[in-house]
C-alpha cells in the first residue's frame, strides 16, 4: 500500500485531511486542548512546549475545510511484553465533529504510523467512567489491558492542585 503524507477520507459529506502538525496549528491545538481542560491548553505554553519538547513528527491533526478539528500524538515506546509499541495520547476531536468519522480517521492514520515505525501494538488510556470513548475504542479493536489510578500530592497548602 502506498504511503500518503496527507490522508484524504470522505466522512459523510466532509473531506477529512490527516497530516502532521505544523507550528501554525498551535492556536487550534490550544483551543482543542482548552475545550478538554488539559495541560498545555494555553497558546503561549504550547509555543514554548513546541520549541522545547514536542516530537513534532508525533503530532497529527485532522482538518475539515482547512480547519483543524482534531489531533492526537503517536509516539514510539518499548515494553518487554510488546516490544516496540505506539502510545496514543492527547487525542481530541472538536465536539461539533464527534461521531462523524474524524476520530476514526485519526486512529486509522496513527495505526499506519505505528506500523511504519515498526510497532507491534497501540496503547492509549481512557477514563473507565467515560463510557462513550471507551466504546469507541472497543469498536476499533482496542481491549482493556489494565486499570491505573493517577494520584496527586500537592506540594504546599496553597497549591492550586485539587485532587478529586
């Protein structure tokens, strides 16, 4: 199968382009992340993060009509039980485009990337209480592997960190 740098998919009546992120996408990435309440949701912070630590090749974006409507990162990692595998993270689709095939297109492209990188599996995390994405991932062939709990310890009493 010929590898494409931009994957064009027909999703309903939309044409979705999946491509590597560019620095010019930072504002759109900030908006997508802000909508989810995630880290790196501020455009200035994303600019700094882009400069200092992003593996720029790992960031994919989905465009519809030239607008960035989704993103995810796909990074190579290693575990003895898998060998090389791809970690999918920071996956978000704009709410107006959910359920319309954009997320599936991003995951399918990430799968191609993982194979190209020589990975044997894809791994992602999902909140077990967030059933809609859990079902979505299962429909794409993902299966539960383990459940983890993220723990936080504020470092001082005035910390803005507020664990559940």
